[in-house]
């Protein structure tokens, strides 16, 4: 075990790294962040900031010398960097796990090969494959870049072959997947922590709503039957086992109009849909990330209160600094800001966790509280 007093490292300097660093320091660890951004939110709360690119040999060597173990806070960190660090240090999650999750073709092929149901899809790498895919996937569909897509970026809705070819060109003619657009009843996610010995701890199922491709709210407990919640939980533990994953893994799921559960995608890190755990669970996702990294005892989380997490995007700043007093005066509302220097439309600047007696009440409180922050 890597015990308090030792040093852990994080590749990536965004808000997920910031929340991990804060939790690790609270538990007595030193934290080193490697990130090229001088204004990195995570580096602002870490003990040390190595300001280099993710594949810079000098930076990786320094990180390896300073840290007993290293984790990552976003899936697009180069897998090669994780593999290089793993030559001398404990690295969780592993480079191969991250490589699978950061490429949609590899990810969906993994799901399919292990028998996990997904929306119908086909890989497309050139115009001829686009033409073939539109005959095999029910349209309308979503053409998504295989790499570097997030928060609704890198995907275009298409309804016929001509639109698909045009969209492929607009996306830069890079490898993509064409995926059937499923008629959804709702979207769910589950976050699981898994240790190297196979032990797992799992958080309650979240029910998620998106706006323009960006997560808007996560309601917990999800307003689904216990049978559906149990099915989602079991499915995600099977995904983590099949991947031989070590760390915190988030899996997003679709519930179709017919009640079928489909795997959408996974993230090899803590996740926006798990931010509710910071205030509404007995242990949060960042502590379990630390526990799996350091091989500490894995504790099972439980829900302390129904909760809704609601994102605060840069659009909220369009009329000036939000009215923070409106959040701070409301019982059950907890404010989390990420320390980002510039508010931009669509950029995640923070979130509210809103606790109430029921899931419906928590959602109402969240929507009202965010609106109260806005300056007219």
C-alpha cells in the first residue's frame, strides 16, 4: 500500500485533477500535476506543477522520480505516456485500458466482442466505408469522430448517404463511427471503482440529461425500477472486469423506449456524472480513485441523500459574475467552482450539488438555484 505522506502524480490539470488533488491532500498525500497549462486548475491546488507536454521525456522522468504512483484525469492523455511511466512506477488506469476508451472504434468493438449490447454502428475510415455503412445502419444516425470527441463535439446527425459523406468531410475525413440514433427513454450512468485484485465498489445509478451534447443534470437515485438499476449495476461491473480495469471507471448507458439497456461509452477516470458523490455519498469518486491507485482498502459507498448535480457553464457569466449569494443562501445547495480563469460558452466552470428529500425535489431545487444565479 502507498500510505499518506507519500506522493502521487496526475497527468492532466483540469477540474477532475483539481478535485482529486484536493481529496488526496486532505488525506495526507503530496500531489504533483503534469500539465502544459500555466493556469491549470489542478496545478493551483497541487504541491508541485511540472509544466510540460504529456509526452515530454524530461517531464515524465521528473514525474516518475517524484511519485510513488500516477493516475490520469482525462482519457485523451497519450496512452504512450502512461506506458512509459509504467516501466518504473505504478500507473492506474493502465495505458491499454485508456487506449481502448479513448478510441470509439476500439471501444465499441470491445463492447461488441464481449457481448455488451450497443446501438448499431459501423466504423468508417474512408468515403467507401461511409457509403457501405449507411446501408447497414438504420438512419438517422450520428457520425462521430473516433478520437477526441466530447461534450457533443465531433459528431453530426445524418439522414442519408449524401449527408453522411458531407459530414465525413466536415469532420476532416478522420476515422469515425456511424451509429444508429436510438429512441431513448432516458440516459443512465454508473461509476465503479476496481482494484488490482478484482475487488469492486459501485456508486448508485445516476439519471442524466444533456443539452446540446453537454451534460446538464444528474439525478440520483435514478428514477428507474430497482430491476433496471440492478441490471445497470451488474452490467457495469462486468464491463470493468472484462477490461481488467484498475481505477475509477464511468460507463454511460442508454435505456431505449422498449426498455432495453445499451452501453454507450466509457470514461477511464472520475466523471462529471459522479460529481454528486462529493456531497451526497459516504465516500466520493475521487477518494476511491486514490484508494485504487494506492491499493488502500476499498469501501462501499452509500447514498446519504437524494441529490441533483447541475452544471454551471460559461454561458451563465454572459450578464456578469453570477449571483453566488443565491446559491449560498439555499439549504441543501453546495457550490463547486473549478478555478478556471476564463468563462466561455459551453465551458464547464463549476456545478451545484442540490440535496433534498426526494429526487424530484432535488431536481427542482437545482433548476431553480441555477436560474437564480443568472444576472438579467
